[in-house]
C-alpha cells in the first residue's frame, strides 16, 4: 500500500493511503472522540463528534469518513474543533433521557464518556424533547428510544452484519427514531434475539432484559416461555 504524507497538529506523518483521517490519527497515537463510528460496521459520519479542521476546507469535516490525501494539513484539537464537538454533544444531550443514575449503562456509556472528555457540566440548550417509547415486552431486549442517539450502529449490525434488518430509522425529522417498522414491539417483530444490537449500542437504548424480568415473563405465560430444567437423574436398578 502506497503511503501519503499528512500533517496532523503540526507534525508530519507517512500513513497508508487507504486510511481515513480518524484511522491515521489513531495510528500515530492521536485520539479523536467518536460516537457513531464502529470500524467496518458503521462508518456513516452521522454524529459529527469526530470533526477536524482541514486546511483549505471552510466547514469542519467528519474524520471517520474522510480519506487521507497527500499534503493534507489537519488540526484535531484546536478551539474551533473543541467548541463544535461540545455543541454537538450538548445538543444530543438536550434531547436525551438523562436519568443516568438509574440507567443500566451508566459508567459504561459512550455518550457519558464523551461528555466527560469534552468537559460538559451543564446543558445550554432546552426545548422540545422527542417522545420516547419504552418496550420491554420481548423475551430479552429492552428498547428505550428516549435514550437513542440515532447513531445507526444497531441498524447496521442488524441489517448488514446479521442480515435480519428488523431495525431501521422510523419517522422523519425531529420525530426520527430507530426501531422495528411502524414501531411495533420487538416482541412482534421477526427478531431472532441475537443481541448484536445491544452489543453495539453506545448508550442505554437497547439493553438486555434483567434476568428477574425474564423469570416473571415465563411465570406469567408458561406456554410461551419454556424454562429449561435438567432431566431427572436415572437411577441404577
Ligand atoms: Fe464520525 Fe460520528 S464518529 S461522524
């Protein structure tokens, strides 16, 4: 693979020409925060948290979908870039269910980590909030759309990796959310409960149903849910 020379934060590096700016920066030990990016699964440039300044370009660019090119000059951490990232995350948080203390993903939430990294202490933006839907009717997946940040990772994992495609963007504009078509319950969608959507979700929008709730489900409807018990031991005569 041919190399190209790029300048990141004033230092020159030779990097393979098939990398994105995000990958090139990470290769040389420079961290750029991301939210929607998931290598080989979701490379869509949706969240804009990874923006960088590129010499000659007026607008900031999403580094996760920006290929490197010879002579490129990039700044990953100047004031303009930091302000843009902070504003983006504050806007996401303004429309997010922030009941972090009771969220199962607290302390293991990428939105929480990025907010901390960007030094967000309060949200400057208030206004309408998208109405969230809470669906815990399926055997194993709890969907809470009030926590969804529309990164699209679950959509890609369900459709492109697993080849199932029951999750997709639903509605438009401010009402956009992610779920099964017509926002039916996960229980009524042809979900195979592989769990990949929960694995890739960066927040608490798709989580595993607590074990105790699974037991209650089974007790309430014993015909539908089967509790597997070990077979009785066979005694020798
Ligand atoms: Fe690059 Fe979301 S991580 S746009």
